[in-house]
């Protein structure tokens, strides 16, 4: 039984909601059993770091009849962020997203094309001015007046500025829209830039290549529930999703602390699930909740490190798509010792040159420390004796 399932069985809030009208409406609207919907809502509440008492407000916001308009723009990207949303299950996440919001413009998902689509976008902007949510997927090229990306004859720069002017909130989804991502990799011939830098104002960023669908949906649900976007860090990332280092919650962390590292792909340490730091894992300098949420509801280990590949730091500007995959991470917390035992130390061969040298160094340090301590103690005894009054002769 998962922690969420246990909480649902024991929580008074959950029990009071289980037969509520809101869950009945959700069952009819989404075609999802009310118990599954309640578990999904509880997962969102937990991921956002909200108290259990907020579950009712979240359920109410998700089942309201009025759906907010969403205009989703796509520029320099691979459509991976959209694809990750469409591949989630249990319950089917794309169904929830499409039912929770009114997706009035999305180039990949719309059946219409050409002038008809652009007219639909402008009509949605006009009808919902000041109320719609703008989602930006992909980097925006700014060199040579933005000629490297045009949609309907309009440059990406002009389009994002036009749509953002009437939006209630702007969300950048994926690393490309959040800070440039892959398109901005040197030498960056198109001047690929983030949505925030083009707009000249802070926006909520949900980086990742691709990001977890739940981080996006939780951000939208927070907006629906409280009428405001969640608290963000200095880079515009929601703190509930990007407030902790991957390294802190990684299932391989115990091996890091114990000094057990895979040194090559396929070696003994790699096969036993040891830490991937020495293979270039960027978890120690990357903020994200990948180890907790995993991906696509595939179960335990469904994230890069869980499958045996180092984290590449895709949520961190200056790390993902910038630092070589094999380069060691800049540790934000503890630095491991320089000398560790090998993953498969030979047995019964006596002391090796390395271990003998290490023992000699440690022994020398111990002897030196002992002499130093004895020297200090001797000085203290001499000082104490010099301060004592001279003995009187009988």
C-alpha cells in the first residue's frame, strides 16, 4: 500500500469527500471512478506540499464547470513535452488536462489548419482577455529579427509577445522554453532564448527534457484552486517541484555516502545499482523531483538514474546540454573522500600498494597528531607549573 493510499484510508477529509457531489460530478465528467480521482487529487495535493485540508478545495477546483482557456504555443522544440503529457496513465493524464482546461489553441493537437487555426487563436484571446493561460513550449529565436521561426507568417517573437499581453498567467514548459535548452547550445546560431527573456518579465518555468506531466498539471491546478501560481524559486521554478536536489532523494544516495561508485557502465558496481556520480551523474547539482514522481506511471525505477543512466541535469541552466555527460557534477553538499575501495576488490592478495600507502599516510597522520597533542599537553603543564606560587622552605 502506498503512502497516498494509506492516507486516503485514514484521513477524515478523504472519507468526507468520497461520497460528495463533487466526486460524483468528476466520475460523470471524466469517466474515472471516484476513488481513482480522489487518489489522483491527493497525489497533486501531496506533490504541491499542501496540507490535507486543501484536498476539498483542489477537488472542487478540478470539477468546476467553467474551464479556463489555454493557448499553447510551440516554437523551437521536439514536441517531447506534449508527448510526455499524452503518454501518462492511471488515470489518463491527457484526458484530465483536456477536461480541466479549454485547450483553444495547440498546433499539434488541433484538427484544423491554416488561417482557420489562427482565427481560432485570436478569437480565444479576445473572448478571454485577461483570463486565459499561455503555455509556451520551445525556445524562441531572436537573431535577425526572429526569422528562424514563423507561424502563419508571424515570427515567434511577435506571436509570444502578442499572446502574453492578454494572458492571466504565462507558463514555460520544458527546458527549451524555460532557459533555451538544446536549441540554445553553443554556438546557438538562431539566438534561441527563453520565453521569460523575450517577454522581459518573470514567468513560471517547468524545466525538464521532458518535465514530469504532474509538475505541469499541479501548477495549473494550483492556479485553478487559489487563483494564483505557486511560489517559485529565483529561476521561476515551482518550489514544490524544484526545491530539493535530486541527490537528496535518489535511491542510490546510500551508496554515495558509503563510497560505492560504478566506475564503468556494466561493471560490478553498475550492475549492483551503486552510485553513478563518477559516471557523470548531475544529480548532486540539479534541482527536481524526478526520484519521487518518476515518469509515466511505470513503477519503481522509472527515471534515468533508476534505469542505470546518469542524470544529465536537464532542469538546470548551465548544466543540461552544456556540461559533458561524463563530467563530474559540482557538489552542492558533501564532497566524497578521494580514496575509496574498488567495486570488486580482489580477495586474499594482501595489502596492495594503494592500501599500504594509504595505511602509511593514515599512520603517519596519527603519529604526527599524537606528537602534536603530547607537545601541546606538555606546554600546558609547563605553563601551569610556572603560574603556581613557589614552595616555601621549612
